[in-house]
C-alpha cells in the first residue's frame, strides 16, 4: 500500500515539475514568498489572509455579477423594444413554454419533486389572462376608433361622463341578466 502511495507522490512531483516553467515559476515563487504555507503561519496571519482573499473574491464576484446582470437585462430589454417596433417577431407563447419547462426541471433537481398540478394550472391561467388582456386592449383601440367615427370627433378624448355612462349601461345589463 505504501509503495503505491510513494509512486503516486513521485508522479505528482513530476507533474508539478512539468507545470513549472520559467514564467510560472517566477509568479509562483512570488506567491510562495508572500503566502508560504499558510497552515504553519500564525492565527492572525491566517485570519487576515482568509478575510482579505474572501473580500477580494466577493468584490470581484459582485463586479462580474453586475456586468452579467446588465448584459442579460439589457439584452431582454432590447429584444422587447425590437419586438414592439416590429423589427422582430417573438413568439412569446413558445418562449414562456420553454421557460416553464426549464423552471420545472430546475425545481425538480432542487427539491427532488416535480411541479404540482396547481403550479402548472396557475402558470397556464396566468398566460391565458395575459393573452386575454392583450385581446381586450386591441378591442379597446377598435372601440375607440368606432366611437370617434360615430361621434365625428377625430380627437376622441375619454372623459368622466363617458366612463359613468359605460358603467351605468354595464350595471343595467348585469342587473337585467341576473334577474
């Protein structure tokens, strides 16, 4: 057993020698001079080196994370603007389905169990409500054009009286329908 271990140590030393070239040996000797074997250093030096290396890692992670977040967020915003202006046509239904599948896979990996039917139903209804909202907005534009054509008013400003009359008519219709 010890002969296998010593053979392994010899091969590891050979690999370390292969890695150390002239350029890397200068940088590694600098690091070895500064840090040395940290486990043999005093407790204060260990704490200082651990805290400072942790702080540097956290700082660089924050900077890198901000760059990634800005890149991804900016890309999504540019995609949405291009979609709104008509430069591209994004099939958001397909995108949302793919996202839902990925969310289900990630959730299954993390929790160990898949999404419940309630979660899937909630996502389905949310997509349908968003689609219905888009349809209603489109119908509202058509109704506004129809109203302005009917009244002969090309300016078509919605005023409080219009909202009151519409609400009153809707209330009368609901009252008649439920009685």
